[in-house]
C-alpha cells in the first residue's frame, strides 16, 4: 500500500513548505479512525492557501485520502480537541517524512502534555460541561426530557474528557475506555443514564443530583486557567474578557460559565454608574475568598 502511494507523498516531501508526512492504515474493526478509508496520508505544511486541503484516491478496489494541513490548523485541533482523530493519526501513524524532526517534536509534546496546555484544555472542557449541564437543566425543568437527555449525555462526555486531561492524558476517540480506568464513577453515571429501565424523567433527576457533586469536585481544576487570567487585573468588562487572546477560545460557552461562577461565589459583579439613571455597567472581579 505504501509503495502504491509513494509517488504521491514523495512529490509532497520534495516541496519546501512540507514539514512532515504520516501514513495511517485502517485497522480491523476500527473504521472511524480513517473514516472507512483504507489509508490516510497526513501532510503537514508550514503554510497554504487553505488550512485544510483534501484529495481522495482509488487504487485496486481500495481508497485513500490525502489531508494537507497547516501547522496553525494542527495546533488549533490539538488545543481545542475539535478533531479527535488527529491524536490517533499522530500517535499510531507511520512517519514517512519528518523535516528537522518536526513530527517527533509534536509527538514528544503530546506525550509530555505541558502543564499550561492542560490548564487551558481543562478550562475549555469545563466551560462546555457547564453550558451543556445548564441547558439540560433548563430543558428538564420545562418538561422537555428528550432535549434534556441529549444535553446531559454531552455534559457527561465533557466531564469524562476533563477527567482524562486532569490526569495528564489527551482525550482520544475512545474516551470512555480511557475514563473507565481513570474515573469509574463518571462511567457508572453514564451507564446508569443510558441503560437504566427507570422512566426518563427519574433517570435525569437522579443524574442531575449526582452531577452536581462531580462538577463541584472538578471546579478547581476546571477554572484554574480562567482564574489565572482574571487575576491579571482587578476589574474586567465583559468585552475585555471576551477579547482576551486566550479566553476568546472559550467562545459561546464563556457567558454561561461566568454566570455559573457568580452563582458559586467565585466571581463577583461590580456595578458602575452609567449616564442613564438606574442603569449600571456590570464589571467582573475575582471573589476575595480566592486570595
């Protein structure tokens, strides 16, 4: 298979902006990793007209895909976890070309998982967890149990990913297999939600009670990054927080997270007068009890 695709990747390897090339072959009973393709060629480049360029090939009844990905896009995927297959590709793929040990450096960093990267990743997962949990709670309170169920399943998934990151590992495609070893209590909660024969509303009610405790137990690790940022100065407007280079990665989950932390007395609201009578600006500051 590698011999057949050699002309394709050799052409890419000869280009000056190519940083590395990895081949991933489909493993038996592991179709999702390669999206049903027999082989994937991952070509990492320093720059390109588009961040991701894809080509599909057919050969002798088999199919292959080429992904040309910029260094910037790869780093975004690794940080945000928005392309879970990329971890498997880098961990298990065969390195065909590696300019100045670029890919070896990435793999080394993935294994070591620097602490700062973990803090930010935990913050992003915690924000997603709170968003899903709060939305699910709102649907439940209004009797929309199927919608609540959907959000709760997602919230447990983010809780599982947070637990994995907390222990210094990257969440992979098989995150439930990982978390079963790391935090079996979360796995048990998930299994009870999806396999219990109790009526759906009863299952959700019990899960919300149990989730409160688990979320609370992850609050410190999940908010470390945001707390570090907010400690940079005393008062913040929402616009300043949203446009902070790192906090902007929290995206649509940020406002819900702030309101949750206000409710938990970790963040305080400071009101400042505007020109309008009875109308105040809202500013945010860390609670004094955190110091």
